């Protein structure tokens, strides 16, 4: 399907992960100009080699609040016409609540939630001036269901969903749409770290009895970025094989 996204500028955080890679490929295939960020300088070089010089690449350490604004200022100085923002970067640092250390809590909250504030605070004014834009946040099914050992992660993703709903109301009259996608269990390198019993336990909770693919998330992101979804904002879309109904 042709979404008419040619030459649109798309910022994608967490561009080197499983979902991030699929997002990059889908938007490039739709003839967009992508702006990739990563917190790993070596991976930025990998991205350049993979996608070529016609796209842009930036170091963005979401753990370090003091450096975020400098990096974002550089991005906006060089790209004041970003059309689509996809806040995809995220991290899990699991532990049961009573054993969770302050740094485990704060790292996850900073990367998964607070980074959205800094990124949108810097980039949104240009969208408002142009009276056009699309913002997508990648949340998670466990933001709704909860998950043992992930109080930090579920808190960050649930807050992200609420944040995006409120922002959607604030910017709706500026022709800026704001939505979230909540993936279930997706076949990414994170799944590879699990043992067979853990994977079997996950499958028992999924009516379709299979994992999702990164492309499932990227395909919806394309639709939500296009004019074919021009009357959709403030929504959370679940992609989880029926795990949450």
C-alpha cells in the first residue's frame, strides 16, 4: 500500500533494536528520510553503513539528562522540518520490587519515560509552527496487564500512554496527531535471552500461539504516520495476538 510518505523526515529513537530496525527499513522503503538515534557510538557507525549517507544519525544518551538537551539542540538545528517522531527507545532492567535498586528504577524511568519529555519539548515547537506532524510512542502490553519483576518498566510505559493522550488533546487543533502502539511479545533479540520454559509460558498466554514480528509494529506505524489515519489521535493500538482483549 502506498502511504504517500515520500521525502517525509522521520526521527526514530532506538533505531538499532529489533523494532527500531524494522521501523527504519519500512520508512526507507516508503522513500522517507530517516533520522536515527542511538546511545552507542559504534552502532551509529553500523547504521551509517547499513542505510547510507542520505539519512542522518545522532548520538543520544537517554540515561544522561545533562547531555540530552545538547544532542537534541543539534538535531533541531540541522532538522527543523521533522514530520514524524517515533519514540521507540526503551530498556528493561528487571527485579522484584522489594529488591529493586534506585538506579534500576531511575534508569528505566529516565530512558523509557523522561526521554519523551525532553525529545518532544525540543522538537514539538517546529511541528506547531508548521501546523503539521505525527508523534508515535512505542509502549507495551504489560503497561495494561502488569508483569511481575517489571514495576519500573510497566510504570514507565503506562505513564507514557497517559502522557501521549494528554498531549494529543493539547496539539489536536495544530493538526498534530499523537498515538501509541503497545506491542505484545515480539520476536526480537530480547526473546532469544529467554529459556524454553519462559517462552512456553508466554505462548500459553497468547491465543494465536505465536510471537509477533517487528514488521507488525512497523506496518502500523506507517499507517499512523500517513494521511490515511488523519482522523486518529490519542489512541493506543494493541498488537499482541489476542493476549489482551
